[in-house]
């Protein structure tokens, strides 16, 4: 960790916004920070007023840690704000979604068309028995029907839980049961790297495992004949084409209370069981629309290309709800970045003239590795702004992004936030901030963060202020913001314990952070047991539970080891039960077992069979030492180990194994 801090803080290159960008930017007056600092509620109210409300709120905020409520008494509908209000007048025939399928098919859906289609989907859900307050699981590929089904749920007041298409049957089942889901919306399959991810088949497996509250499964046809027709279960499964097109394109928007649940999205927890992060309607919509407008500088002609999947919060906030709320066109891509070739993202930008690109450091590092020839042979001249999210972006990757993709002139906004924060929290404002490669710069206007040390001493940071004393520590927040999660679904105790117990009345984000003398913030990665693999949150416990679920495994310890491309790669240390002996096949099988239990994203890169694990006298596995082993470093302090010889011999063997 200290190496990282030293390298980062020796980064002194600075990039002020160009005069040209500044002149046209939605935010170009640094006074915005000062104004929002002195009157944060007033700042958020101004953004709330840009939404359409059926009834205005009477109280802006009520906050008693850990519970916040925003825009109390207000009534609105998220779908109305993203769809209906743009489906009339000038924007009616403007593209809402431009879709590019992996096989090369594309579709454009205007706001007017989207209003009709979303209404039909909403009526179809109603005909399946979905009522206001019922939960719907969405397990779809990245096709327009995914954001449209989210919006259809919002329209009728049925909270959705989107399950990423890369997740396994077990993961889908666990989420459906936790959220007591009534209907699953899925597809026969989705295209990925030329093959088909068989979503319906996985849904069937999840149903066989037992999704006790699921009554109906609605099945979209995407991949058709390949790899053959899906099995439809009588009285349970309904083909999309037999139901949706027949529906009326009239469906009223349910007036929702500002604090009514909009969605649940599951994120990894350190106990292994995913946490159902909740977001309500009013505050969330205010947060995502304000940040979309100011961070991405959305203008009427923009085409916003966010490469995330709607299975992650980035796809909720910066594909579906934020941009569409502002009437911005979003570009949606279904497949892999290297299909048919490694220039696919750049070809998509060229073909559809995307103006904004929002992607993750893991993708940027992959593109760097593939080579400059891929972006260089494409016309990227339509781009005007670049964004990054998901993990700390190393200065080299930032510079490559700025130089090769941004032709040395486009602003790069590195945006720090979380599933739990709902919207971007720390970021540059492209028309104001002088950026430094690798720094997420400053809290967004209206946001106050704190950098605290272990004793709870620290500094407050709001806006861009120079400080004399740099400070490193934990990133925490003790001031409410509209889009903050309203807690873990059905588990207030866990919410309190996970996020609000390290420091009193303070939200602990789980990240390390450093404030430099010029008031810039540098994110340093997770300080807890959450790994960040290719920008996705996976807990060590979750992978350990999947491993010990295999009959051959007695004990497992999992760590995230530094990886050039993925940020972190999963390394597992496994003790076998005595009646099993190690082999290459078994190692393969164990890796596959994890992929099967959680999803391919959690497949360990290294799996090392060992006889013992380094433990403290109280029996806690010392992951720090395993990280030293896996990263080939000298061993750190081993004095608290019950048996110091364990780790030395482990290191020896690990270095001579194939992993
Ligand atoms: C964790 C949250 C927010 C959407 C994607 C991830 C890490 C996210 C950055 C950034 C450094 C970042 C943090 C955070 N993270 N963005 N710009 N710089 N770290 O959402 O799965 O909820 O993960 O991602 O560690 O806590 P998530």
C-alpha cells in the first residue's frame, strides 16, 4: 500500500480544462462548490425542481444516522421522468436508445416509441399479476428490453432487482428468494464472444433449486435458433412475443412516494451473503440526474456510451435513470469488446458517433495491452468527454486514455462512487477542475467527505480547497446526500453494522484514501475483505464459501492479488479433506466449481493446494501474509502467527507451483 501512495503522490502532471470546453460546459464557475457547501439542501432542491413531480415535497431532508429520507411528501414516477416527459414535443422523435448487438444488428428507439414499448411491457407485467410493491427480477442480456423492463417496473411501482447475466443459477436463486420475487424476466440467451449465454436454461436451473415465490417467467427471444429452442414450462413460462406486443400502449404512471422503493441491487458482502442495496425514488433520481448533467456535461446532441451492464449500478444510474431523465440518448452495446475484433468499442463509437465514453480502468488496461493500432485505425473524432469508474485508475492508464482515446485534448473524469451511494460522489467537473492523472479530485458539489485515521481523527473535504497537511486514512461520509441507499433490504441491523459502526454516526465506505497538499483526493482501494476484480465487487468470503461447498475442500482462504489488467485477480489457498489428493484436474474442477456457484467473474486465477494456512492465535486467517505470498513479496510481520513456519513453507511451495 505505501508503495502505491508514494507513486501516486509523485504524480505532478496537471490538465486544466481547455478554454473551449470550459466556455460551453454546464458547470464552469467554481463558485458552485461554495454555494452548495453553504446551502446543500438548497443545491439539491434546485435539481429536484428540474424533475416532474405529481405532488411537491414538503420537507427536503430528515436524517438520523443511519436513516435518511429526502423530499418527504413528494410524489413522482421515475419512468415518467425518463420517458413520458420526453415523448412529447421536440424530443419525441429523438433517439432514446441506440442499440448495437454483438452480431452487428442495430436498432434505434425514439422516446415516443420507448413510451409505447415500456407501457406494453408494464401492462404485460400487470397481466402476470405484478402489482405496486411486488418485486420483479430481470435477468436479461444487454438489449434495449433490459433498460425498458426496468422502466416498465418503475412505471407500475414494482421494484426491480436486476441480476447480471454472467451470474449463475445459485446467484439468481439466492437473489430471487431474498427479494421474494414474483416474476422473472429473462431471455433465451444473449450473445457473448460469438457464443450464447443460455439465460433461460440457467433460469430453469434456478427454479429447480427453488425460487419459492416466483410465479411466472417471461421469456424474451434474443438468440432464437441458436443453440436451439428453450423449454417452456406450462402455466409458468410465457413467451414475450405471445404477450407484450398484444398489450395496449397506454399504461398510467403510478404516483410513487419519494421514499418508495425503486430498486434493489445485490452487492457482495463480507459475510458471503450478498446485500440487497435499496434505492428509493425521489432522492435517487435527483442524484443521478444532477451528476449526469454536471459530470458528463450532457447536452441535447450527446450520445452517451456507458460500457457497463445494467446488472451493475453503473448501468442503473448512468445508462437507464440518469441520462434518460435528462433526455440524453444512450448507446447500449450487448457483447464483448473483442468480438469480432479488438477494435469493437472504437468501431461502435465511429458508427454511432458517440460523444461521451464511460468505461472502467480494467477495460482501459486491456486496450493498452492489445495495442494502439485498434483505436488509431478508427474515427473517434465524435468523442468530447471520457469517464472512468470502478476502481482506482493508475496514472499510466489515465494518460493512455487521455492521449490515445482523447487525442490529448478530451477531459477525463475519474468518478468514485458505490452501489450504496447511488450516484457519483468524488469526481472532476470537466469545465472546472484541473485534473491530475490517477486522482478522482474533489467531492461533487453538495457532498462532504472525511478522511479519518484509525482513531477517528481527520479532515473534512468539500470542494477544491488547498490544505497544508496531507492526510491518509479511511474514506467516510457523515453528511446525508439524496441518492444514498436507504439500507439493506429487510436487514437494518446488517446495514448499521456493515457501514455505520466503525465510526459513530458515520458511513464507512470501505476504501482507503489520501488527501494531498493541494486538496486532491486519491483513492487507494478497499481496506476490507472485498476484492475488486475487473471493477466488480466480490467478497473473499463469497469465494471461500463456494470452495468449501465442494466435497474435496476442508478449508479455503481467498485473497485479491494485484493484477495488471483486472486490478485484482483471485488467488485461493485450499486445504483438501484427507481422503482427497491433489491433481491438476482437481484444481481445474475447483475453479470451475466457483464459476458455477457464483459466476465466471469469480473464477480464481490461482488455486494453490496447501497443508496449512497462516492463522493468528485466535484462529483468524492472516490474509495479508497470503497476499505477500501470492504477490511474491518478502513476508511482512509474522509475529502474531500461531506457527510462523507455516507461511515460510507455503511461500516456498507457492513459488514453485503452477497455480
Ligand atoms: C467500489 C464500489 C460505482 C460503480 C462501480 C462499482 C471502487 C469505484 C472508483 C474510482 C477508485 C473506485 C471502490 C468502491 N471504486 N469507482 N473511480 N476510484 N475506486 O460499484 O461494485 O459498488 O464498488 O468500487 O473501492 O468502494 P461497486
